């Protein structure tokens, strides 16, 4: 017994500290939100650079002579030359990039070929419409997916109610693979044409955004719900949930206070991409509903080869995606401060 | 889905086995491929010849009617399968080949460029892939081939990132390092050792990205940026149905159904491949109890001919025999004939003991002996799927006998039994501040205010020598060391002044110096509060040092009852206890060899 008593004498250090025992993975880089802000700012700058470079490259990458491609095959040499001059195509690539960036920094996105209006105006008039669809849709996705997936996860915990497990898995799988534009078409046929309950398109009234938001949210909601269900099962298996059960907490406290925050952390980390890709869905389904957002603008602009508008819209959609990513990370940080420490590649 | 009822399934090798989603997905896609092959041959005329039969309703000749140009709607949807699938396959191939190539090159690249490129890919993945698809569509102009390239290129970053990440994780493994040490050149390591070992996740991504690709290409065609008239894929057909959606809403049905069927088929295949490659995704039917693995001895000899437990009379320090159980008024916990088992296995077999106020009873045994199962059965915290039986399982407190077998009232359980768990790193909720978790019993069951409960806890933490207790309570678990957390959980477990403290291997996850400090706290609690304690450990030295009574468990049965005093003196009558003692470095004399515990129920392997 001598060994143990020696050890216990050594362990009872005066200040009660426990030397040499540090939880692994613990780094305090600038600590909490400050470190988070610094790191996130770096990430935003990098992603912004990728976005700016990519949109800039659209014109130089056009095969053949961009000015000829823009003007059309029947255009006169004078018209082609005018476009060439307007785009500054005779200048070296580096100079054009510099001009592009300085323009962006001063808020000048260029002028629409087709309408002759500043691209900034096109974007600012359209962006709110797209945000009005995408952001509520994201909220709807989470409001449907989390309670639904969690309820199913709790009800089927530890192998209970297999029928529910199988039924939910099948149904959610089917709905999760429903693309937004097919959902949108179906919703129009049913709710706008057959039942005549809601407007089939436009953005005149609040009711006209119901169908687009529903179409956008259906697929992602069930895709996320499946993840929630799976994560619920794994969170309920964790030791800390047993600890909470050991405190004999009422069910609502056990699930909402102890399981939910941990659940949301992993779910948001896993589904951040689902939420940003919902923005892509918005671009597409605006065309179904003739909705005056960025999506209809960019599709028209591509058809009419209106490159400044294309660049402006893609920049805005990309910026929206960055905002959504940032929001997800902020919510993650609020729920679970560990994520502020910067996981190696949390999206 | 993805569920198998049978726990006795043999551990799967690489391909587990075929599962229903895999089969359904593969069958659906095979059907579509077949359709892509034959539909254009059989129905091209019906699909493309303009006739005078405009906008016919469904009929025998035209199952889904005809479109505004008199073409058969169903035939068009079926014929379009070929173009849709071809484009999707091409685009997926572009993503896969380019992505894996870039990811592999990055893996071989020197550190600096690799880090930069990975960061760039990470930020590219954060954008919706449609953003890049639109960029390419803008560069190349609308058209089928530009849609293929657009969607294909948009998928490249995903594959590149996965390849690079997987390759990085594999290259830390032994066999890759060995190959590198043996001088195998980098590219060869990549093709021979790394890529084959990452093929599983890549295959999963490949199938799921095929589904996405198909739907995204169709979405480009749908908005008019993909396939152009007179060619048609499903997206184009849906696009052409839109203008006449009021007059002829049925036009949207065929292309929609085809898109949904293809999407579901590819999704099922992806799920199925993932399940088949990674059996862990298949959820375990019943959570395995912590003690499920049989000890080596048990594996060698099936459970027959267990010897009866040694008579406790000589060695036992204070536990009365079963007959005396209900009599002693100081008894706090009464366990009589406790048996715990799954459908296949008996984990705890007819275990009987009592704990009196102020007594520390230790349960000791090797892993798999059932000691933690007993602790959790007493605490009512066994995982699902374990059946508990006992003649009596009773906790006695001032309010009378509490039957632990039924569903005892939450409040009496929470205040009557305190539990300290094994690994402080996992038993704290990572998302909640310490104060919020540790005062919970006080606030929920004793209806005390937050401030009051916190003040109490600060006092209790000071008692167990936690430094800066008020600040600790505002911290999250990851900000504290393991020893600090374990002392905090002891303080919290004692905060409601329970009659019984169950400690399930509370020192196992701690390093030795911290262990000693935690043990000291248990001793102090026992002395100061005279709390009854059930102390679990595999370390007979620890148990001997702390416990009054020691129960030695082997394969779910109590084989020896002895006392801490006897163990401290090195006295052990039972051969298994002797073997355990001989295997403990802290109690064995330094000049004697250590012995492995091996006891088949009859004799001791160690001399």
C-alpha cells in the first residue's frame, strides 16, 4: 500500500491544482469571440478573393475574341471595336484586373450592356427579393427539420418503434431528393392552378412568396431532418446524457436543454452546405415563379451575354452565401463555444 | 431503413452485405440505363415527329397525351433519358477525374503550396456549386456541352477536398509511413497505398454527386441555359411544359416523375454504398453494455461449472450474510439476487450485498466482470435492452424504503443517489456551463433559486479543493482539467446530500497523481458525511485502500467477499483475489514478477 500513499501525498498539492493534466485539443488562440472574429475575417477575405477573381475571369476566359462573342457574329467591325474599347480588352490582363477591383471597391460594378443602367442598381433592386426567399426558407428548413428529426430520433431511440424509423427514413429520403424546381412546378400545378389558393408567381403580395419558399424548403428540410434524426441517436448515446439522466431530469429538460444544443452543433456543421446550396436553388426557382430576384436576372443576362450584370449577380449570390456561412458559424459559437476555437475545416 | 435486428451478425468485411437501399437504388438506375438504351430506338418517331394531334388528352394511343406540337409526351420523356443520363455521367466523370487528380497532386505537393491550395478549395466549397456553374455557363454560353462542363467543373472542389483530406489522414497511418521509410517513391505510395484506402468514401461521394449532378444539369436545362431545342432532356421538357402549364398542366408530370425517380434511385444507391462500406453507419440494434466483452478466461471456457462463491465467513470484514439482510437498521442499500442480462447473455448473475451508512463497499474485477453493470443497475441508468431482475433492490432513506426496480419518483432518486462516472472528459455536457449542469439537481428537484444553488456549489467546490470555484462555474467543461472536473462532479453528486454515492471507476480515466487526490476526496466525504458508498474499480489496490468491504467479481458473480484491511495487509484466501493482487504493481513486491490474471474458475494460473 506504500506506493499509493506516497502518490496521494504527492497529489495533494497545496493549491489543489492537478499538474500535468490538460484536456487535449485545448488552445486559446486569442480566446473566444476575438479569435473567432480574426480567423473568420481571414476566411472571408480569402473567399471574397476567390469570388472576385472567378467573376473577373468570366470575360477573359470566353473562347476566341470576347468582343466578337459579345457583339454577335453579324456585328460590324466598328461595333466589335466599340465593345472592345468599352471592356478595355486591349489593355493587359493585370491592368484590367486592377481596374475591376478598384471599381468593386468604390462600389462600381459596371454598366449593363443591355439596359445601360449601372449594375449596382440592378443588383440592389433584385437582391432583397432573393434574400426574401432564401433566408426565410433557411429558417423554415431548420424549424421543420430540427423538431421533426429530433422527435423521430427520441421516439426511435435504442431500437424502439422500428416502423417509425423505417417509415420516416423512407419518406424523408424520398422528399430529400426532390429538387426545388420540380417541387416548385408541382406546387404551382396543385396550389395555384388546381386549387387556386395562392398566386403562381410574381412578387406583388406576401402570399406570392409562400409557394417559392415552400418549394425551396421541402427538399433541404427533409435532408436536414434525416441528419438530425441520426445525430439525435448518437447524442442520446453519449455519456453526458447518461449523466443528465442520472439527475432524473424531466424529459423536456433532458432533450431540449441537454441534447438539443449538442445536436444543433453537429447538425449545423454537417448541413451548412445544404443551407448555402439552397441559395443555388433560389436562383433556379425564381425562374419558375417569374420572381424579380437575382436568379431571373442572371439567367437573362447569360442568354443576352450581359457580362457586367452576370458578374454583379454572381458576386451578390456569392456574398449571400458567405453571409449564410457566417451566420451558421455565429450560431454555432453561441450554442457551443468550443467551435469558436476553430475546427480545422468546419465549413 | 438501414437497420438489422440481429446483433449476432458477424463483423462485415469490406462490403458488409447488400442492403435494401443499395439494391433498390441499383435496380432503379439499371432500369434507367436500360431505358436510355432502348427508348430512342423504339419511340424516337413518336417523340419527335410533328403531327396534327395537338394537345390530345391521355388516351390509349398516347398514354400521357400529346404536346402542343402533336408529339407523344410519354415517348419524349422516355427518349430524353439517354441525353440526361449521358450528360450526367460525363459531368460526374469530369468532377471525379479532375477532383481526384487535383487532390492527389496536392497530396504530393510540398507543404506550402498545398496549404494555400487547400485553403482556396475550402473557400470554393463554401459557395453553392451553382455559382461556379453559372460562371462557366456565362463563359461558354448556353448549351448542352457547356452545361456538362459547368456542372462538372462546379463539382471538382468537392472531390479535390475529399481526396486531399482522406489522403492526408491515411498518410499518417503506419503502413504508409512504413512504405515511405522503405523508400517507396511518393507517386507510388499514392497509387499503391493511399488511393486504394480512400476509395470507399470517394465512391460514396461519387454516387451521391451523380444524383446532384443529374438534378443540377437538368436545372440548367430547365432555366434555358442547358440543352437547347430541338434537343431535349428532362429539364428541357419541364421547361417547355411551363408556358402551357395552365392549359395543359399534365405536361409537367412525365419529366417531373423521371427526374424524381432518377434522383431517388441515385440517392438510394449512395445511401446503400455508404452503408455497405461503413458498417458503423448501420445503427446498432441495442446499445452494447459496457461490460459485453467476455474476459479471456470466459472465452476459453463456456459458463458451466462455476464454483460456488467461497464462503465469506473468514475473509469478509463486515457484510452480514444474506439471512441478516433486512434486519440491520443501518442498511442504506439492499441488493438481493440482482441479475442483469441481454437476450443472449447474463452479465450479472444473482449478486447479493448490502451497504450500511458510512460503509464503503468496493466492487473489483477485470473488465467484463459486470461491476459497472451492477453500479448502473443500482443507479437505474442501464442502457436500453438490458433486463434487470432482483428479489429486492431497495434504497432506504428517511422517507422509507425506495424500490429501485419499479419506476421510483424522480426527485427521491435524484436526491437519494449521487453518481460519479468514469471519464470526466465525456460525462459533462460540452455545450453547457459547469454551473448550469452541476446545480441542476438543486434547482430542478429541490426548487432552489439559481443564486442560492450556485453559492452552495461554490462552497462544495471549495471543499474538494477546486480553485477559483466561482469562475469555474461560468466556464465550459473543455476549459477545465480532468482532475478538476472529476472533483467538481463529486461535489455536485454530494450537493443534495444523498444517502448513497455510486462511483463507477471514478479514477480510471485520471493520471496517477490526480487519482490520489480524487481518492482523498472520497475518503473525506465518507468520514465527514458518513455517506454509504458503492465504489467500482478494476484496480484492487485502489479498492483496498478506500473500501471497508470488497466484493470480488468474476464473470458476473461475486466470487469473494473480503475487506479492505485484509487486502491492505496482502491477505487473500480466494485464488482469484490472490491472482488480482499479484497482478497489481502497486501492491506486488518489486523483486517479484507481475502476473497476468488468468483464472478459469477452478485454479490459479499464477503460482
